C-alpha cells in the first residue's frame, strides 16, 4: 500500500490553490534539483556533465494529461525539437514520453500518431523512445500504443512495468507474447509512482520488492533487455547478483536513476563501470513530475518549505 505520507503529498499537490502557489515560486523551491532546464538547449550543459562522468541520459520533455488536440500537437512538436537539439549537440536522442502528454486522454489514435512520429524520428537519429507508464487508467492504452509503435516501424520503442500493480505480471506476459522478437525487447521496471486505489496494489513494500525482482528476472529469462529503474540499493544489489549469476550478455542490463536523486550512488555505479542512464526531465511543465518526487521522500518537502519561508 502507498504510505500515508505519499498519499497525503499527492493529494495536497492535486489541489489547484497549492498548484498555483508552488508554480508561482518555481525554481526557488528547488525544482532545479530535479529538472535540468526549462528548455532543451538550457539543459545541454547538465547533459554534457552527466555524460562526461560516465552516465548516459534519457531525456523527458515534461508534460502530461493534455486535454485538447492542439496542446498534444504542441507537446509533440516540443519533443521533436528536443530530438533535433540533442542530435545537433551530439547527444544520442534517447527520449522518454508520457502518453497523456501527446493526447492519450483524448483518444488512442491521437496519441498513436504522435508516438509513432516521435519514435521513428528518434530511431532515425540513432536513439529511441520509451513510453513512461502513468496512472492505471492509461495502462491498457499505453501497452497498445507500444505495440502500434513496433508494428508501425519503430521496433526500439520501449515500455515500463510498475511492480506495485497486481496486474503487472500478466502485462509482462502479454508484452512478451506481442513483441516481434523478445530478444530485441527493451523494458523498464519501476516500483510505481501514482496514488492508485489500494485494491489494485500489492499490500506492502516487501511484496513490491519481491514483485520487482520477479519481473526483472522473468524478462531477462525471456531474452529481453531490462532497464532496472530504482534507487533502492537492495534491489540494485539483488538484480545485479542475478545478472552476474546468469552471465547475461552486456546489452541486457541497464540501471536507470533519476536526475538529482542519490547523486553519490549514481557516481558510484558509474565508477564501478555499471551501464547507467539518468532520466533527465526538461521543460516548464514540471509540476506533476515535481510533486511525485516530493512524495517519494519527506526530506524533499523540507526543501520546498524552506523555499517558501526563506
Ligand atoms: C529512471 C526512472 C524512471 C521512472 N519511470 C516511471 C514511470 O514510467 N512510471 C512510474 O509510475 N514511475 C516511474 N518511476 C518512479 C518509480 O516508480 C518510483 O516512484 C521511484 O523510483 C521511487 O522508488 P525507488 O525504487 O527509487 O525506491 P524508494 O524505496 O522510493 O527509494 C529508495 C531510496 O532512494 C531515495 N529516493 C527515492 N526517490 C527519491 C526522491 N524523489 N528524492 C530523493 N531521494 C529519493 C529514498 O529516500 C530511498 O533512500 C521511475 C523511476 C526511475 C528511477
């Protein structure tokens, strides 16, 4: 179950007056710790410094839950422009996208058209597109978007599995069955970041950890490449031990951590030569993303409160 703290923060962050107050004070509240810049060009120095320290990057142009087709098209254009900016700067265009950012809440066809165009563009530039997994209302639609991208000619498009949902092992089996080639499949495993109804969720953190490890191992056994996305050192150690024991070929494992979270752990993994990619958000639409990061750690809320009172 979600902790009371996490549910409380996500609930309060969802109130419009709170959103207005926090967005007005923006960067002063510590947003810059988690967001590399308000535009892709502004984020280039942070991306360069991560890469110089042995960390690859996956860039998320922030945005979610858009409510009209024009906004979805504008978001897609912003992501396309970011792909161009990265490519011109010599940074591989490995991108992450929230399906509701390009219109999944409006209809699957709207989103599918943008996803395919962006995934094809990223692959043509030598990169790829990952579809983030959002709240449970969008899981089925997102899994279908993934298949449509594979079928439409963007086979490197990758998906995300959330270990906290009871349904996820079935989703993994369906994904493996639908993949044109499970050996070419890439997927990210996370714990899950949204405030879902308790009956949809595993009961507690030990169960979520067990589910996380089981998903990673099942996907590896099926030949997939797994992006192990967590800051939980127990999970990092357990999955690394499995990967070593199973003597997985190099391209099958990647660790993914979030920009601004546990920088010392990030550097230690990079120094140890582990394949590591940092998820780097960029853009002005940071509110929802920032709220979820606050909800993950009580200490992060202290930064905001000090910013408001300081
Ligand atoms: C690369 C990446 C991509 C992700 N993509 C998705 C997605 O598509 N869909 C989705 O639902 N979720 C996504 N998440 C979020 C994920 O679901 C979890 O909410 C988040 O990673 C926190 O869980 P944890 O596994 O790191 O473990 P936790 O048990 O939450 O944390 C482990 C340790 O890391 C520290 N830590 C964790 N988060 C923070 C933070 N924000 N600030 C400071 N310290 C922190 C904790 O204090 C603790 O010490 C993603 C996470 C990562 C790393």
